[in-house]
């Protein structure tokens, strides 16, 4: 019987380390819809599902050209 790995919640610092993006780039990409949205985990605390970040890293969106 196989068990699925539980989905960890990553804080911003871990997301930045894992993706190589800067803080401002993470939030800019969230705003334009090209990066997974964060989830609220406490009153003043957010995080990202590790599975969503891994999926984004495996298949990052292709930037649209202006032409």
C-alpha cells in the first residue's frame, strides 16, 4: 500500500530559495496570474503549498510575446 507524501506549506523565504525568484517578482507574478497564490495560515501569516510550487517549477508559464 502506497502513501502520498503530505503537502507541506512553504513560507516566503523557502519559496524564494526554491524558485530563485525575488520577493517582488513572486508577488508580481501572483498579480499577473503566472504564479500560485498564497494561502492564509494564520492571522498575519501566509504560505504556499509545496505541490503547487513544484508543479510551477516543472511547468513554468511561457511568457507571451508582444508580437
